[in-house]
C-alpha cells in the first residue's frame, strides 16, 4: 500500500471519527435540552439571504451594561425567535437583571415624555383661551 493511500485512509478515518463525535454531542445536547431543533417556519428575518441555523445552542455572551457573562439558553432563543417574533439575526446583549433595569428605564422615560406632552398641550390650550 502506498503512503499516499495510507494518508487518505487515515484522513477518512479522522473525518469519520470527528463526524461520529459531533453526532454524539448533538444527541447528548438534544437530550439535555442545551440544543433544540429550529422550526424554520416560525423564524423571521429582514435579511435578503438569511442564515437560519438547524439548531439553537446554549450560547455564552457578555452583558453590554454590567459586563457579566451570561448564558442565553437554547430554550430562551426558541422563545425569542419563534414565539416572540425576534429577528433571527438578533442576539442577546443584556443579562436578565440589566434587561429589567432597561425596561424600567424606558417605561419611566416614556412616562416623563408623555407627561411633558400633556403639560404642553394644557399650556397651549390655556393660552388659546386667553387670546
């Protein structure tokens, strides 16, 4: 047997072993819930050529506000993309406590804004009655 043929066989063996290992990891992740199959019919994208994955995988990310590492689970991804209609290109950027703080901040800012508009409307109405 030539060296070239031995090298090809070794390469095929390594590729086959890697594929089997990946398949085992996929099956283990599916059983554990850290990997979930994507229902592509429920996924939304504004992209012309969206890249839609076959599976959601648990992903670690760094919160943009506090800098802490947090886990965006496959289950949370499925909920975001398939149930809440988030774009498939969107990714997690804030941990849960920072998301709650940001939501509260936006609610408060909206309240202040609407109060300001109402105050201005009343002032305008009152100045119109005096004229």
